[in-house]
C-alpha cells in the first residue's frame, strides 16, 4: 500500500508527513510521562523539604545518593528529642565548667586484662621512686591476677566478663574510669592492656600528658567496609553516617573528658543496641564509640591519635605481636621516633593517610606506650629499659 506524501511549501527540506498512528500506540508514552512526573515531583519535594542531613539516602545505595549530597541544601527540620536536649546541655556545661585543681596531680594507669599482668616487673621499674604521682587500677575479666610486684597488690576493681567486639569492652573501660575518678588527684586517665609497655621514663610521660591541653583519642574517617561500612541506620538521627568514626581503643583522657564519658548515655545506648558483631558487618564497639562520641561533641578537644603504638600494617584482624627475638634497642628507639600518625583505610584502594603529631604548635613524637608484646619479651625489655634514658 502506498503512503501519500505531503510536502511543506516554502521549506527547503522536503519532509514526508508520517502516517496516522493507531489509538493504542498513542497511549503507550503516557505511562512514561506519568513515571517521569512522579520522579520529578519526588526530587523537587526532596529539594524543598530535605530530611535531616540526607537521611533518606540511607534507604538507597550510597553510590546512588552520593551525587545528590553536594547540591541538596543542608536544612534541619527535625525537632531534637528530650534526651538529645538534655545530653547537649550536660555536655556543654561539662566542657565549660572549671575542673577541681589538684595540688598533687596523678596519672591513673588503668589495666584492662583477662587475668595476670606479665609486665608488672617492668612497670615496677618504670614507677620506681614515683610514689604519689600515679594510681593503678586493674580490671581482670576472667581470673584474679597473681602479682609479681607489690605495687599491683589490691589494685583490682570489681570486674565483669568482657567479650571481644561487644559493648562489654566499653563497659569495662567505663568501670575503670568510674573507680579512678573517685580520686580527685587523678587528672589523666590512661587505658592499657596486659601486653602494653612504657616507651619512656615516668618523668617524660608525666610531663607530656600533664602539659597537654587535649585528650589523646584516636579518631579518623575510614570510608571502607571496616569503617563507615559498619554504621547501622538504626543509629540515626542521633548518630549520622558522616559522623561515624574509627580509632584505636587505647586512650589517654583528661579528667574533664573522663567525666564526659561517664555522663554520656545518649550515644552509648545507640552503640549498645546496634554496634555488635553481625554476619557480613562487624561493628566493634570499642573501635567506634569514643572516636564517634568525641567527633560529635568535642572534636577540637582531642588529638586524633593514640599515645599507644599499635602496628596494624599486616592488615590482619589483630595487630603485629612482638616476641623475645624482636626486642632490640633499635626497635624501641624506632617506636619512640614516630612523629606522624598513619592510618590505613579499609576501602578498596587501602587509602593511607599520614598526619603529624602536633602539641602546642610543635611536632612531637606520637607514642608513650606500645603493644602487643608477648610475656617472653620481659627479660629483654628489663635489660633495655633504663630509668635515665628517654627511650
């Protein structure tokens, strides 16, 4: 069948008029138009009435939402809850009120251990002739320790079972802090493990901490599966994905920040409920709670590095461990020489970030302590550790 062709007059191009469409064919594009209209209206609504910091994006893949985050306006419409208001008031006043001044400021050494402390003799040498400048607290979660030094006798606090990766680890840290805070002279609070050793003399560590105007809490953004990949949407709105941080467990905090940790219930409850080992996504509470808490409430009050050296360069679930054959003067000297803090992210690129350790505007060595040392290193460490060397 021939199709009649009609030519437009006055046109240089000769274009054939298309044949008339059937009624059914004309209806098909309407579905596309309707769908496009719904999408456009939804986008306009999200633009005009955005949820608090793009929370709706958590319902979709992050790769889908990322392009929109740069142009969606940061408008907060959600009213804070009573608990959020109360928490903000308490934290604000804690950060602003003057702390009691001690005439005899001490460092509280808080040991988190399953049972005995294999390096008591090393710590005894470290603490020699320093009575009145330190306190010792031991949280033994499995068995009552057998002590090799009189300095550690009767230093145990009431302890509970601790399970790796669970919030019970944070509970143990808070239990240690609560006991140490009872002594008004304790001004700095250092969390240590049974495998930790000192890297400097007591005087060096004492002056380093007491002159600092920050707490030493490791806190950094890890965009990978073991960083923000552990975030749970149930933590929203109090904790947003962009505020979620990671860091080493081993901290050294001021008295003000120790009280703040004890006072927090809002953020702690979120971690207690939702940060736990799970299939395909292990949220390790002690690696995220304090880094996230301080990133939200007082990011300028922390150093963003830990004064305890831990070597994660092997990329395993546990850090590098040192045996007797590893203990040399060169090793200890090397551990005390780092003046930059290195983080290796868990993203596909294994992104490495290195930031200088700066105190009072001066680049300083980062580490005062180190782990993870096996008990068989004790004798070699005792031989190398000298009370008249900074190493």
